């Protein structure tokens, strides 16, 4: 899986994330929104993995 697939596989696109964050007063670029989404997916994966280990 390349980086483009990783970015676009979720239901929230970087464009939508950027709009959501901008509407809350956080001015981010599309690149920053992409990085935020990737980070949130990594955190979610870690939490689920930890939960399933228990």
C-alpha cells in the first residue's frame, strides 16, 4: 500500500479534515491535515492493538 492509498482510505479526506479544523479556528494546510489524519490513524491502531492484547 502506497502513501496515497493510506491517505485516502478513511472516510474523512484531508480536504474535509482541513475544512473541519478551519471551521474551528485552526488554520491548517492540506498537507498538515494529511499528517494529522495519518497520526490519528496510527494512534487509533495502537489503542486497538493494546486493547486486543488484554
